[in-house]
C-alpha cells in the first residue's frame, strides 16, 4: 500500500497558488467545527453552539463574506470568544502541526 502511495505522489503536481485560491473560495467555513468546539469549551450547550455557528456559516455563504469576519461582528459570538481566540481558530498552522510526522511516515 505504501509503495503504491509513493508512486502516486511521485507524479503529483502541486500548485500552491491554486490551493490557496481554493481554500479562499470556502470563506473559511472549514473552520466551523473548531468554532463549534471553542464555543462548547466556553460552557454553552452543543445545541446553542451549533445554532450560532450555523447562523453565521449560512450568512457567510449567502453573502460571500469571510466566516471569520462575520464571527468577529457577531455580538453573541463575542460574548464567548475574543478577537484573539477567533483569529487563533482560523490560523492555518493548526492544520500543519503534524506535517513533519506525516511526511516522515510517507517518505521515510
């Protein structure tokens, strides 16, 4: 299996600019689960957190506006999450924290 994966990766072409553009097309909505969990960690119920996240995510999608910007303007969200906490949720470093381990497993 790993041998086949290496064969696929050998022929893989990566276009970082295009990858970044594609991420941008989502308005940052891929962070919605992290927002949900952060709100729950602040002590509100999962149902309340879900309603807050869903309302803001749908607004982001309908208006074509960054999810983070909508959250920063939402008074209900800001009761629980500071600007610093929201910015931290949207930091891409979170998704790359184990990249060295993954590369080591794949490439040896």
